[in-house]
């Protein structure tokens, strides 16, 4: 009797569809680490502004190559963290929520981003409580995922829900190394996220698994190089090149990882997503 084997085909990868996106970015002309307001910042570590600018320009060109629109916002002297444009606010439809920063060192960025929002036709809306823009507010389909625990005040979440007319899902962050939601979670398309569970409370982990049963769970090695600080157009995922394990997971899930090096900007505690404010239609 001869053994026979039936080959079981591998499940087909989901078909991913890219969408044209609009981003806003601020060049790192005045980037520096002059103070420490997160665990990644070390005022004793020198910053190469020329290298930071070259890395930022590569990210900018990458978005243009992928067919996206990028608005460039003028940087302001004395605001070294303004390069992290995602923190400047949250724009969806005709609503432009301006960030209210926790730390005084970044307060001037609120004014700068409000001025830019006004210049492109939005009416800036402020919150009473601290919110740090897309650092802690990520659009996922028809809901906003909202982080809290280190920067954004949970009391700002109802304000944001009312302003946007959208449901807001509150998610508690518990590891100070992942002080913003966008350091521990990436929205890949309307139904798919990737996240690093240890950055979240048990309740938040349960909520994410319930909402996104197909979520990609990322390991520590990739999380610690800010691999989840990524930007997706539904197919292409622009991400830190050092997160090679996450890149392999993305390929397996039908996405196309696009690795970039923002190692100099990581000295300030930010990477791809931090440098990218998405403007939602």
C-alpha cells in the first residue's frame, strides 16, 4: 500500500487596495533634543540636523512616489519637535482639531498648526483638555481609536467625539516607552490594525482583539525600533526599515512594506507616522 498525500493550498492573501492620501509634513530645520519629555530623548546625545533633514526628505519623496499629496508646513524657530506633524492635530472632513499639548515646551506648536489649518481653509477647534492630535487619535474606518495614559487626557475623548460626530474608542497605554498611541498601533486599512499588546492595558487589548480579530500582533524587537509608527495607504505601508519582522508579517498579510530610515529623528521619540499628519476627506 502506498501512502498518498493531498496538497492543501495555502490560503490566498487578501487583496489590498491603495488609496490616494493627503499628508502634511514639517521639515526638521530646527530639530534638536533640547529637553527630555519622553524616554527616547537624551539631551546628551548629539543630533545631526543635516542627516535628519536628508532622512525627512527621503520620506517626503517616498510619499510623492507612491502618488500621494504632501502639504509642507513652514517650521518655526524654537519649536524643535514641530517636525512631528502628526501631533499637531486631527483633520477629518471640515473639522480641524488643534492639539493641546501636555508639556509647555510644545505649546507653541498649537499656534503654528492652527495657523496652517486656517490658511488651507479649516476652522480650528480647540479642546478643553489635553489632546496630542494624531499621536493619540487614529482613524480606523468609521471610528477613532484614542490613546490615553501619558499624554492625551481621556476627558478630551468626548470632546473629540462631539466635534467629529464619530465614535471614539478609548485605549489605555501603560508602558511609558509607548507614550502615544501611534508608537504602539498602526492602522493598515479600515478593518486591519497592527499593535504591540504589552503597551496596552488588559482591557484595551481585549477591546482591540474584539474590534479587529485579524489584527497583526507585533513583537518587542520591532516595537522597540518604532516599527508600528507607520503610515498605510491600504496597500503600501511606509515604516521604519529596521522593523524587519513586522515587514515580513505585512507581506504575509498582503501588504507591501516600504522601509525608510528615520534613525536621526528617532532620537526625539518619533518616526514615520510622527512626521506625517494625514488629512482625511
